[in-house]
């Protein structure tokens, strides 16, 4: 068991590929945050005001159910990865954070996005969970160089 856990949510596979690369190249443990109900392409259509993801993201209290949680007690650092939705973390990330005890953990947030940065995501999560220790985030676009240094430092 590593002292770093890579926990990720991926709707289309992009974040999964990045998370797996980071975990594989550095010997970290990995956990997929899986929704009970998988997101279809129609669910992810951000141009449709009635799509599942749009409805979820517009309701700040909504927590999409996840299939299972994970015991994070043996980890010093938990890196949480996700695609950026509506300039922030998808609601399912809140579900995950609320399902585990991240107290005293170093939390590293990484995102995959072609345009949006990670800073607003980190700021939003820190505002929602002020008692947790969120470090500077990182955005990856396929290449994961620098991931080890970013995760293990700060």
C-alpha cells in the first residue's frame, strides 16, 4: 500500500487515462469514483438545459450516489481527479468527499480540461469544506510529467 491514493471520476475516459498514468508511473494506489448510474453522452450535453449533468450542476445540494467508497485512513495524501464541469468540480466529487474522512490528509486536486483551469475548482472545494487541507491543484491534458513532484511536495 502506498501512502498516496489517486481517487478519480471520469465520465468519458479522459480523466481515467490520466489517473491511471499517474498511479502506474509512481506506484500509487487508485480508486475510481463510480456513479450508481453511468453518465450517457446525452447526460453530458452541457448545451441541453434538461440534461442530467446540467440539472445536477445547477442544484448545489445534489449529491449523485456512488457505487462504493474507499477507506482512506492509511493514506497521507489523497489526489482527487475529475473533468471540469461548469468551471468547477462535478457534484459527484462532493459525494466522494462527504463519504470519506479526509481530516488531516493532504488533498491534491487535479483536473482534465481543454480550457478551464483548476484554481476555481480548488477554491470552490475549499469554500465548501473549510476544515480540509486542499493544496495547489494541477491541470493535466494527457501528459502527466511533474505529477510525482506536485503530489509529493507542498
